[in-house]
């Protein structure tokens, strides 16, 4: 008597066995999957020809997505710097606005530490979006200060007055963005676990 599975699973046209598991709260599935994948190096070396163990699921997808994003970061930074130069028409003001963006990393890091959340792929996208929001708010504030200075208002009074006048719209738009992002918590992403795929090819 021989056992035969009722269903033959395939992955990309190849016979495959998929191993997947949920992880404990507070740990990302991709972190666990990558740790398991690294511990399988000795098993991979002893597998016969045509049999392989490969990482699949969100861990593999997030790695590919991170590579594509990081590849475009230098171009994105250059475009942002160019647009700021064209808009502000001042090298000093451009650098002032440009270097306010990385300050958002401090707030993002503190928020992740307080909430106990990992710095995953979604958090990285959030930091990039925060970079743009901070630069946008800085452009609005610097432009208002320059308008007040051109109107003959002393520099200190222009800075103080512009900050007071622009504080409410900036805070309101930031709060709207936070609430819009926070509303996505009502729809958790399915399949947030790591998956290691074991396939046998013929």
C-alpha cells in the first residue's frame, strides 16, 4: 500500500511543498522568515539536483520592493532639490528647507519605539511620505516669511508672525493626513506571515 496525496500542488509549474506559519505579536513575519531562511543553508547544500528551498511570500516580495525603492531614492532626492531651487530661487533657502526633511526621522523613530512597532516596509514608506510633508510645510513657511520681509517687516517679526499665521493650517493638514493613514488600521493586511517555499523541479 502506497500513500498518494489527493492534490498535487505546483509553484510556477513545478511540484512544490509550501510551509507557512503565523508569528507571535510584535514580530514581523518577514524577520522570522529571513532568519529561518538563513538557517537552512546547510540543508540547501545537501539537497539533490533539481530540489531547492526558496523564500517566498511577503518576505521575498518586500525585499524586491525595498530594492526598487532604494534604487530610485537618489533620483527622487535630486528632483526634490531641483524643484526647490526653481521655486525658492535661493541656494541658502533651498538647503534650509531641504534639510528639514530628515528631521522627521527623529519623530518617526520615537513613535515606533513608543508603540513597539518594527521599522518594516510600510514604516519606510511612511518616512518617505513624511519627508515630503515636512518639506512642503517648510516651503509654505519660508515663502510667507519672505513675503513679510519684502513688505518691510523686520526679520524676527516676520519669522514670528509667519509661524503663528501658518501654524494652524499646517497642523490641520498634518492631522488630516494622520487620521487618513490611521483609518487603514481598520483593514488589517491579510497574510502578514512569513512563508518558506520548498519546491521540486523536473
